[in-house]
C-alpha cells in the first residue's frame, strides 16, 4: 500500500484557523489585549501538539526500522538446527543457540548451557544401545546393491533364527559399569562384547542406585522433624480463640475418649449377638418347616397304603 499523502501547508493553516475560530466563537472584542493573548495561547497549543505528534511518529518509525534490521540480522546469523548422534548424551554438547545468545529455553533445553562442557569429551547416552545404531547404518537399503539385496534375501530366515536368542533384559554388567562410573566409549561387555544378547541401555525412567541415594539424602534434608512440625502447627493456631490444655482438661478428655471407645465396642458386640440370634432363629424356622414337610409326606404314604 502506498503511504498516505501528507496534508499541504495551506490545508494545515486553514485547519488551524478553523480551530481558533471555533474556540473563539461568540467572543466579543477579539482585538482586545486579553483576547489576543488567549488566541496566541491556542495557536501555541496547536503548534506544540503538531510537533509532538510528528516526534511520536518519527520515534515509532525509527523503532520499527531498528526491529526490522534486528530481525534480518537474526535470520542471517541464526545457526542451523543442532543434531547429535543418538548414542551421545545431549547434555555433554554445548547448545549452539546459547553460544550465539539466542536460546530462551533455559533449563528445558536438552543441550548444555555450560561453556566449560566444550572442553570435555562427549558422553555416551545411557538410554541408547550403540549396537542398534551400527545395525541401522549397516542395514540402510540406500547403500545396498543388487548382490547385497540378494544376499540379504537368502539369509533372511537364518538371521531371524539367530536373533531369537536376543532379549529385552538389561545386561547386569552394563548396569554394574554404570553404577561404578566405569561405562564410557572404551567399555567392553565381559559377556561377549557386542555379541552380548542383553541390552546395553537403561529403560526409560530408570533411576540408578547412586542417584536414588542422592535423592533420599535430599529428601531427608528437606524433611522437617516432628518437633518442628508441632511448633509450626502451634504457631498456626496462635491468635485463635482456643481452649488451653491443662492437666485437668487433658484427663477429662482422655476419660471421655475411653468411655466413648467402650460404648462403641459394646454396641458392636451387641450387634454381633443380635446377628447371631437372628441367624439361629432363621435356622430353627427352616428346621421346623423341614420336619413338618417330612411328617406330611410320611402321612400321605401311610394313607395310600391303607
């Protein structure tokens, strides 16, 4: 859209004169000193308001220009999306956006924001089995030729039978190495190295024993003692209209509680006895009915005989 055409000086002058005329409408003796002073004030106000509006527009245009320049600069200097191999721990790699001062994720960023990490070697990812990555690289069909394809087709069933021994159970030697901080790029499984049938990666959400101990210690530090809890609850009750506990009031409360407990036990015992009595009555009633029915049947048999 083309920019709006600015009003000409003549049009602006006419607008000012009209505003002055509207504000001085009905005024008598406009050429008097006092009235001329009032007209001069109106003219100054109009001039200052126009100047302020122009300054605000200029400041807004300058700010917009700076923002556009900054946006273009960020597009030029913005680093490409950072990627690492699956068997590399992202926290052992410095965030490229953080180095450029453009990462706003903070603690949620999966990469490290510690520049000292750059001087250290990359760590292996404990949640990915590196042998799976090797298989993925080797089994990529993009690198196969016709001979390789035929070889894979011929060996398909044999390879499937070999993989029957593989399991999803995590290798105990792997867990031991991780717990003892011996796992790394040069670690080799004592159970056959890469031929080990067990998994060399931790399940999602698995917590190591050493990490559990640290978490328990932190929980103990954060946990308040019974005395502190009592004092805290007492402090919360201060300022309320409550009855103070004395030896006499405590003894009376204890007796009342014991009495209520005995009454409750007596009621439960009575309910049990009533239930038993009701059951016995039902049994007696059923037994009498059975006896009567037997007598009736016997009488009928005797009557039929005679």
